[in-house]
């Protein structure tokens, strides 16, 4: 199945309206099954990333920033 996709194209004509024009293009649609599979895999990936510890270097940078912000200028 193909569904219409609006594509933004810019044309330069000094005598025309400066607004971009919209053209129609067709792209294949993803099936519901494929969309669900992509969603499951993305959720799993993000869950794994959330479970990882914050690198020590980032913790040190955040601590240094907090100290710098708390000092009177």
C-alpha cells in the first residue's frame, strides 16, 4: 500500500509568493506488525540504556558545575 507524503520544496521566483510549495510524493506505508516490532525493539534498547550507570566523568562534570553555580560571584 502507498500513502501520500507531503514534500516541502522551495522554488525561487522573485515574482511569485515567497511561501514554499507543497508537492505530493508516494512512499510505502509500514504495516501495523512492522510498526509494533520497531516499537518493541526501540523500547528494549532504551530500557537497556536507562539501566547503564552514568559515567564517572559526567558525574564529575555535573558536580563541578553545581559547585561553580553555588559560589557567589
